[in-house]
C-alpha cells in the first residue's frame, strides 16, 4: 500500500454504540424473532462495591487484633414480631432458588453448605422439597405470586417466611420455567401438566397493594401462631418507599435485591434495563429504616452481586444486617467451572459466561432437571465447597471489620467508607476518596 | 359446642385454639360470634371440625383450610378460602375478590355473587358460585372446577391451564387461550356431582356451557405474541 492509498480508507473503527454485542443481538433477533432469555444477573458494567474503599484504622481509630480479638458475626432476624426469631452465625444467607430451576442435588448441596456454617437457605418458586428441609438447619419458605406448591404444612415446617414481591433481576416481572425443565416431579409440585411452560405470575393473586400486604402478613402470622419471622423481598427500584411500606405492613425483615441479582430465566432486556444497582439501593433503604426508628430492629438483607468479603463488609457498612448470595453460591457449587470447558463449548459458550440456565442442559448438574446431568453433582462435595466459600466470606468480612476497629461486623458504618468515583460516592452517599465531598448531598460531611 | 365471641376474645386466641385441636378432640363444632369484618378468621385449621361464623368477615377467612367445614353466615372479604387444601367453606352471602385463590383442594360454595378474580390461579379446588362472578375469574387457573350459576365478567379464564369452567349464564368475554368446549355426558355428570355437593338442586346441567384451555399458549412461540 503506497502512502496515497493509506489515506483513502481510514482504519476499521468499531462503533461504541453499535458494539460487538449490540450487533450480534440485532442479528440474532432478526434471525429468530425471539428476545433473549437467560439466567445469571446483569452483565453490563455498573457502579458497584469495587468503587468503594474502607478507611482502615489510623491515629484516630483503634484496630482490633486479627486472629485474636473477637469480631462477632451473628445476626438475629425476626425479633420485631416473631415468637421464634432466627439467629444466623454469619451475616451471609443463601437466596431463594427453586427446585425446578435447580436440581434436587443442588438444593441439597445448598442446604448442606449453609447448615455447616450456621446460616439459612431459602426455598423458591415451586415449593419446599423434603431434601432441602432435611439438609437445611434454617430454612426460609418463600410465598411467591405463583404460589406453586404452597401449603400450610410447609409453612409451619419453615423457620421463616419470605413474601416475594419482586427480585432484582426483574422488578415488576414474573417468570417462565420452560417446558424442558418441567419433569414429572416438578409438574406435580406445581399442579400443572408435565412438559409445558410454566408462568410465574408477576403479581400476588390475592392482594394488590401495601395495605393488602399488611393483611396478608397478618394472615400468615395467624396461620403460624406468630412464631415465624416474616421477610418481604423486593427488587431494587424504589428502595426507600418499598422499605418503608414493608415496615408499615409489619415485616420483620426486608430483603433488597439489586439489579445484579441472579435469575433462572428472564428476558435479557429486563435483566439489563430494569431496576437499580445494589450499590444505589442500600442507603435509601437504610435511611427509611432510620427514619422509622427501625434500623437494626427490622433487618435489612441485601443481595445482588455479592462476591467476596469486601462486598459483604461494604453492604453492612452501608446499613445492611446481612447479605444474601445466589449466583456466587452456584459458582461455589461448581457452576461455570473451567474443567467443563469442552462441554460449555458444545453449548456455544465458555466457562464463566454460561447463562442458559433455563434450558436445563447445565453440564455441572446444577440448573437442570435432567437426571443424568443432575447426578454429576455430588451434594456432599458441593456442599463442602459452599461451606468453604461462606467461611472465606465471613473471614474476609471480619478482617475488614477488625481493621476498622469493630468488635461486631454490624458496627461497620458509612463513615468507614470512601468512594473511587463520583457515581459511587453519590449512590453510596460517602465522600469521594481524599475529599469530604458527597455528590448530591446538600452539606459536606463534617 | 365451644363458642367464641370475637367482640371479647382476641382473634389470635381463637386461631391458636383452632390449631390446637387434635385428632381425639371432642370439640368438633365451633361457633364464632361478632367477627365484625375481622381479617384472617379461622385460618390454617387442620382438623375435621365444623366452624360456624355468624356475621361478616374480612380478608382471607378460612385461608389454607384443611379438613374443616367453615360456614359464614354473612359476606366475606378478599381471598376467602385462599389456598384451601381440603374441606369445605360455605359463604351464605357475597364474597369479594380472589375467592378461592390458588386453592389446591376442597370445595368453596358461595350463595351470593363473587367479585373479580374468583378462582385466580386455582390449583385443584372446586368452586360453586350460585350468583355471578366478576372479571378475570379463573385467571391462570391450573386445576379444579369453577361453576357459576349466574353470569361471568370480562376475560373469563384468561391464560387458563387445565381447570374446568361451567357457566350457566352469559359470559361477557373469554380471556386469552380460553375457549368453549363440548359439554359431554362425562362433564354433565361431573357438574351434577359438584352442584350436589354444593347443595344445589333442581338445576338443569344441560343449561351450562363448559370452558377450558385451547392449550395454544402452553409453549412460548413468537407467533402467539399477540395473545400475550
């Protein structure tokens, strides 16, 4: 190429707007006429906990000795109204995931792992299985709009009840479990024919607003003789008002799920474009609790993109009482493991990116109802791995808390944090690092 | 017969007492006075007892009932007999929205009318309404039967699965994937049994029309997008 030709065509330049993913989606939509349904949570880059840092102890703050001085982690949930509150040994719980979306082996493994470290698991759409009750020392029973498998016996067997109004992956949306995952057992639990798509409703069938929800909570308390803690789970969209309304309705705990929260099967457009990031949701929810005088009385459980102990510690510092993990727990069990790369390739994906959890072809045996695939997951070994991971999360959280001089992880507070970006500073309502400036706040922190 | 006056006894005590009834109990017939529209009256019972509620009740009366026969001499609010598992609930007046919602078994009888979403997401319960039902009744109804001696409002049986609907009067409109189906002798016999169980006599089962799922929406397909 001579010098003159070089300037006839500029080098190839890809569009930032029509990037590789956007173009591929247009082509896929044109070819199929279908929108993309997938599992996992939001994959786009979002302001997240990585944009926050802790201020460790210094001359004005006194740290605690690692490996020696006590840094407590237990969390009691439900003392507001329940006769039998539950106490978790660690501030990390397992989020609701259904039998149906997950194999029975995966549910058992979740129970084994959580129970080994003294925390809870949660049922999911489709009801309670005997396996998960047997292997979960503390089990939270979800009351979902579909009411699949709902029955008063399981309600009484549960240690706590969680009314699901929404989830972070799809606030305002229901769900669809595709027919290929509807085995005979799943179908029987849901009172529907085998092999057909099963729609999970987006609204509860027998109440329509916050005042009705209060009556519903009252009914559940009456049915269970006021023994069980009752949580209300919402997808993060209007966290201040949703938290306030849940408190007003009589909830013992509020579960707040940010848009990075996982799902078994949701439209990609919903996952990526509805709801707000977890980072942005916590402070408004905590503020609502503080305004109502209920902070640390009504527990705030935060989920959506929790990966490590730093994330846990940051949630607690922003006002949460505990966190909940779903996607990370599945990864701990063995989801998206590189040793299955050859099989992920056959599915047209790669380890770390596999998200077609709705199709039931999971080579790890986790998001499937195929008996042969499900048998691949050893629930004892997978449970052990989950327990290990939960222990690491807890140790990491304690490490940070001690460095900040806290004898209980709940003593972490916003004052311990700074932000790396203006977005994170505004959302978390903590100063930009090295400044005393909190964007969006009328005054500066003193 | 134990009699509980809710004007003097907290609801919590009543429900707790009903939950304590064991299989050997002689307290098999209860009267509840002065419910005065309270919510969650006689919920979560799991015993083969009879409960007579004398007056109007609020939301969720007899919710999640198992085995018991609950009779309300009055009207009932939203979600009467919601998620009932077995037994019978009989309301002698009218009922509000979502009567028998998600019920998985048993029989709900309404002497009067039922408001919107009667039998929503029903999962095996049988419901007999001697009057009319409101819009979106049997929405996403999965299993069981809804019998309406009067009329049905808009969008009856929208997104219905395998539930069976029998309506004697006019149906204002059918919801997505709900169609009229042939009334065979088998269905007439089934309907006659339901009417008999509800204490309805002298009614010609041949005057009813049957509705159910066309099963066109059982698998998502882009060609059906206009139906959603």
